[in-house]
C-alpha cells in the first residue's frame, strides 16, 4: 500500500512546472490516479526483501559499433 500521506494531486502540481508541463485541471485529474497506482507499485518493490549480497546489477548495455561496410 502506498504511503497514506502521499498526495498525487499535490505532487503533480508541484512537479509539473519543474518539468515544464502546463497541465489543465482536467489533465491533473486524469493523471492523479495513475500516479497513485505508480506509488503503490513502488511501495511493493521497496518492501520486497533483498537478501544481503544477492543484488546483482546488470552492466550498462552498449550497442556494438556499426559496420562501415556490409
């Protein structure tokens, strides 16, 4: 369950200007439920136990160089 103190509407209103978004009231109302769902999913992931020493992060993938001639 997401933090009961989390306020999706307030978060959107605070972050939209920082991100350069000019959102109407209608758009804020449409986005808020999805942000709440995302917060709930993040809470589930944060609560998942990760035994010490078992977290293996993948290296950064780099695309192979393009062939000059084929």
